């Protein structure tokens, strides 16, 4: 199936965004040969800065296969930003509503039309203290197993040095380098044609996250921790400790 043309809105966004990105970030981009030339596919990308969606989009734009991001539905509603989001073919995500599955269906449709859909499988900025990819959500695996499309792992590093996670001010000097490594397609064939149970989706998602992490290890020249940071486990542990501390305070108060 022929791929979608870049179109006016994406070219216009590139005219606006590329000049400041070129000024702010040097580039060390590798692995573009792993981006499929024609067929529909998904990319799975780590997320460690509010700047990195723009830096990654710059990289992906330069491959000639522009990404369709999944983004919060509120961004599509009003003004110039809404027009740009709609015009560039981004995919709205409706959380906690009857339309919650529409993003999943839209992603499948886009892949089947021969487009690239970009997933941040962590779902948010990494909370790993050292910036490694966290546990992933299963949306990318669902689309991959439904369509059997290529899944391309992309790791990036450097935008987080320009603007660290949750920082309010950028660190402009010295000029940072945006490193990207794109790996070969993730082999998910052993999961094909099986019931998409939560356990199977979780296992496929971990295979995806491991592929992204391997690319990031190459960039950083370091090994990631063997145990992946899991925000859910951390929240549970924090609640457990808070409950223990509250019990200890109550016990101390009764003893006085």
C-alpha cells in the first residue's frame, strides 16, 4: 500500500520547529536504514524529556516516514495547535471515556494504510532515577500483534540533557547532542495468532522494552539495571511504607 505523503501541515511544522532544534542540538543519528521504506509500521521510543518528541520527530521526518503520534485529545480541540494536530494526522487519545478505544482503532487503521505510528510505550516521562526505560504499557504490543506490522525500536539520549525530566529551565550550554539509535524490527512472531491475554501482552511488551533498552545501552555505553523500574510497584511500596509509618505514629501516641 502506498505511504501517505508528508503533506502541508507537516512541512509547515517542520519549517517552524527544525531551525531551533538545529541551533539547540547537535545530531548523532544512526540506524535510519532500519526504517521501512514503504509498508506501515510502528516505532517504539523511549521518553526522557519534554523536548524529545520534537527531537525525535525531526529525526523521523528526515527519514521521509513521518510519525503519527498518539496525543491527548484536548490538544486537538482549539486554535492553531488543534489545527496542526489534525492537519498532521496525529491520533487523539480519549482517556476514561467511551472513546478510549478509538486511539487503538485509529492506530491500526493508520498502520494498515501504510503509515508510521509512533508509540511512547512508557506512557510518560521515565521516572527511573538514571533515565533508563521503565516498564511499558501494552498499546504498542496490541497494535503490533493485531496488524503483524514491523515494530522498530528507537532509543534517544541528549534532549534530556538540554531539558531534564520535570525541569522548568533548559540547560543551553554547552550545546547538547541528540543521539538516536534505531534497531532492526523486534521479533514478535512467537506471539502471533494467539489469544491476546494480559499475560501475553505483558510479555510482548517486555520484549519491546528490552529492544529499546539495548539501543540505549549502545548510546550510553553502559548496562541498564537488570530489574526495570516499575512505577506501579513503587507506588505500592510507598503506600505500604506510609501505612507502616502511620501505624507507628498511632502506636507511639497511644503509649504516651
